C-alpha cells in the first residue's frame, strides 16, 4: 500500500463505501502504475509531427506534455517549435522574444539548429528549438528558396549528425495550417500524431488533413505515416465525447490511442507557469493521462514501421502508410473492447474508469465521478 493510498484511506475512511475516495484511490493508483511502468526505448529516433490544421485542438499541449513524459524518464527528447505563436517554447519555459535566435533563422539558413537549440530548464534531457513571432513571415520568405519544402528536414539531419547525443523522440509542434511551415514539418517527420478535440466538429477537416499528408507522402516523404490519433479534452460525463471517440475509432481503429486526455484545469493552467502539466501538477488527471498516452506510444512503437530500421525515406509503395478508413488492415494494433481509456494500456483493472476533471468555459470547474457526479473543485481534487 503506497503512502498516498494510506493518506486517502485516512481521509476517506473505508474507501469501498466512499465513491469519491474510491475514485481518488484509482487516480492515485494510476499515477503509481504509470510511474512504475517501464517505457521501452525506441531503437531509433522517432520523429513525430503533431499536426492538425485546426487551432485549439491540443497540438501544443500534446507535444509539450508527451515530450515531458518521456524526458521525465530520462529519455533524450527534442521539441521543434514550428508555430510562430511559440506556445510550445513558452510551455517548456524557453523564452523566445522577437528577434532572438530561433527556428526561423534555422529555416532561412542564418543559423544552424545546433546554434538555436536550447536545453529546457525543466528537464536536463530535453532540448527545444524555440520559435518566435518572426516565424510568421517565413511562410512567404521561404517560398522563394530552393528546396523550400525540405528546409527543416535538412537542418535537422545536419544537426542530428553533429549532435553529441542520440534523441529518442523528436516532437514537432505544427502551426494550425496546411502551409509551407507545416509541409516542412511533415517532411522532417516520420510519424504524424493527430490530436482530435472531443467536440462537435471533431472530424470535420480530418479527411482534408489526411489527404494532404498522403500527398506529402507520395510526393516528398515516402516514409511518412499517420501513426497515431489522440482524443483530447475528453469530458467523460458527456455522450458527445464518447461519440467522438467512437466515430474516430470506427474510421481509424488502428491508429487511435486508447488513452484519452481529459479536459483538465491543470493542463490549461500549466502554460501560464511556463511548465508542462507533467511538472506543474504531476499527479493531476491530465498529467497522469499524458504519461499513460506516452506509455502507450512507447509500447506500440510506430505501428506502420515495416523494417524497424528507422531510416528516413526508405522507398515504399505509395499510400501504404496511410490510415485505412475503417476495418482492421492488419497493421498489428490490438483492438479490444473499443472503449476509451483514461487509464494506462497495460491491463490495469484500476484504469478503465479513472476520474477526469472538467472545466467549464466560465472557469468554474468540477469533476465528474461516474454516475454520482460530485461538485468538487479541481483544487480539491488535485491537492492530493
Ligand atoms: P493547439 O496547439 O492545437 O492550438 P493547444 O494545445 O494550444 O491547441 O490547446 C488549446 C487550448 O486548450 C489551450 O488554452 C490549452 O491550454 C487548452 N487545453 C488543451 N488541452 C487541454 C485539456 N486536456 N484540458 C483543458 N484545457 C486544455
Ligand atoms: Mg499550438
């Protein structure tokens, strides 16, 4: 019995008769589980672009918190901020004032990536290439350059050759568009993770995004795969969230992560403290879920990877890495009951029904605990 469980037991007495206590117990059990779990290390550098042309779906939050989840375990992680807004830089505590050396200079050839890279102050094994608002001009400026779609790819390749360490994960936080900056991001990556916000228009535009990625694969980057989708801002009390999850699962059963990220107050607060939720509120529902998603990503590897060699741009048949629209295409991802999980994918019986906190837009927050909703503030919940 962990100390935390002991404390909860003292607070709530016999947790088997206290629903809130039982749920908190399960939450803390999930934390214990994921912290104890072994994250298998990839045998090659996984370069993952987090992309969706829609803004506000959780791209940056996902890139930052997944990167943090791996860095927390000591993995060498690099985050490339390819959004002129620079939210990933902010969210990882890397200052990025206008005019400072950034990925903008790297793309336009004024600096190498080695010159622009910074070590995050939060995790010693995490590096960040920040962006600045200057990057917003790059879309037009790089249009005239030779090899304009491969600027990031070339700069990254040169850096990785020289870098004194091997990264296990590289996350590219994409801008909310389908322009040249995103094209550069997709060309530098081998995998795409698409965050999908659990909301009414969730699937709108998804077809267009996948078509674009397919064009990139066919024309520029044959080894690119859409390897993962992750449902974000999931509110387990609403049927809409479950419907969105179910719809995505029906269309893309092989690549949808079973872990869902709850809408969580701490996740949205963390950037204003220049930290990922993982470090800002390590035991909060959102942080636990992002760690569980990271574990799932580590466990499943790149499901479309044919050779496992990790070499980029291996010639492959066109289109073979694209997600199949429904049906199991045999890419080897086990599908079980199809239920979303805000628990770890390791058959932990405590996982399936963990509490998730929710925050309404008006700032009032409450937490749903299954059928017996209890109005508890996130503060109360997360002050464990
Ligand atoms: P994108 O990068 O796709 O534009 P963000 O990651 O910036 O999206 O998220 C959009 C907004 O939603 C941000 O204010 C962020 O803090 C908030 N947010 C993202 N994920 C969650 C979550 N799981 N719970 C609560 N708020 C979230
Ligand atoms: Mg963003």
